C-alpha cells in the first residue's frame, strides 16, 4: 500500500512539473521552464517540445533543435503536426533547408491542401534556386485564394521574369478578396511604375499612405521618380527627402536630392546636400560595431551588446540584424520589459512587409509573449 501511495505521489509531482513547464513557456518565463525541465527524470514528448520552445525563444538554437529532434523522433506521422510545422520553420530560419523541406513534404502527405506548407516549400525552393519554385505559391493560392504572402511572392516572381500582366492579375484577384492589403498595393504601385503608368502608380502609393504611416524607402523613391516623370520636381524632392529621412547615409539618394534642387535653381539647398554627399563617402564603423555586439551577445554581456547594436543601427538603419539583435539584447538585460517590447515593435514595423526579412516571425512571437507577460503583471 505504501508503495502504491509513493508511486501516485511521484506521478503527481511529475505531472505538476510538466504542467509548470507548459505554464512557464506560455508566460514567457523561459529560464524557469528550463530549470523545471532539468528536474525531470523521464521527460515526456510534450516536455521536450515545450522546453525546445523555451530554448528557441531565448535564441539558444542548438539546444532547441536537439530537443525538437528527440521529441519528433518518437512521434507518429499524424501526431504533433503543429510542433512538426514549428520545428520545420525553425530549421528553415536556421538555413537547414533540406531537412525543413523534408518535414514539410511529410506533412503534405497528411494535409495535401495546406496552403501555408506549400508557401513555405516555395520559399525553400526559391532559396535553393530550384526551377519553377513559383508553382508552390500558385498551388497555395489554389487552396487558399486569400493567402496574401503566396500572392505577393507569386506576383514578385512574374515581375522578375517580366510578365507584368500576370503579376498584376494575381495582385488584383487577391485584392478583390482581401482589400486594403499594403504589401499587394505596394506591388501594384511598382507594377504600374514599370509599365510607365506613373499616374496610376501614384494612385496606389497614395492609397498605401492612407493605410500606413510610414512607407519603405524605395516606395518614396518610386513616388519621387513618378513625379519627375510627370514633370513635378517640387513634389519629387519632397518624396526624395522622405526617403532620405529613413536612410540619411544613402549617398546616392543625397546626390539625387541635390540634383533635383539644382533643377529647381535652389542652389543653396543643392550645395547643402552636395556637402553631405561628400561626407557620406567616408568609411563607416557599423559592421565593426555589429560584430562586436554579436561577440558580447555570445558572452551574455547583454548591456554591452545592446550598446554596440545601437551604434551599428545608428550608422546603418537598413541593417536588419542590428535592429533585431538590439531588441534581443534589451530583452535580456532591461528590467522594464515595456522598453524591450518597444524595440521588438520598432523592428516589426520596419520589416513586416519586407519579403526577405529574416527574424520577423520570431520577433512577432516574442512581442506577443511580452505583451501577455506585461498584461498579467497589470
């Protein structure tokens, strides 16, 4: 009888610990989740999946992959589908593309009409320079005609092969179903620009400005060039300057502003930008600061890492990794998590519409976790 009671007690304690791991992960308390996991003698598959999630959120990718591997090796093909998908996304983010693609293929055998998996396979096929990678995007749209990212990537493919008509058709069909979608309106503005339909391009840019407070630099440049084409240089210089505000280290853009001011016979303003162009030709230290930040991040000196990433970002605001890892460093040393949240939000707002953004999904996940954690505190 005593033996039975002891067994029940052990089972109950283990169950509580397992429950704690899940709770800690959902609350964003990753260190406690890892500590709780380390106290388990025989961790379950669920335990391994949750601790893998904790390691991933802390940027400890090797331990994350190790635990995912241990868990998924024990599962049947139709079990833990969500976890397999998450693991495939992690591998994809770590550039383990062949392994990720293999997982997606196994998932498609169970869910052949899953649009998101087809979309991710398309991204991998593109990264591996496989021919006709765009077919995955078209297949994704076949099963989910509202899949904005698939429509975006398919349209971009046809733009790159100079089939603007088909690119436009895909964008228009998707916009009919999901109107006011910035990334597709963005593409429409580009397509009309490349078709030399400058007024139509401007119409889409104006629509985009109503939907978003700040546009990417290249859209302001397209807007400025549209105005130059229709002989409105004063509007053009305004747009060029908005682009320059976003990246005041762009020497060529600085030169373009100076050139437009010269056309407008505003020589003092032109000279000011010419002088800035001269200064911008000097070498920069942003790469050094970024690498030093990565060094401090590996050493877990998060305060110093934050300072170096901030320096790097100040010199090169277009460097995605500096902006993202600045948020990671802030997250690890700032006691006021609302400040760390701001850095993640700034990164997300900058790169949410960029097709090649590397860290956007993990940043969105961490931003959500921080908001939940701060809400719980309140």
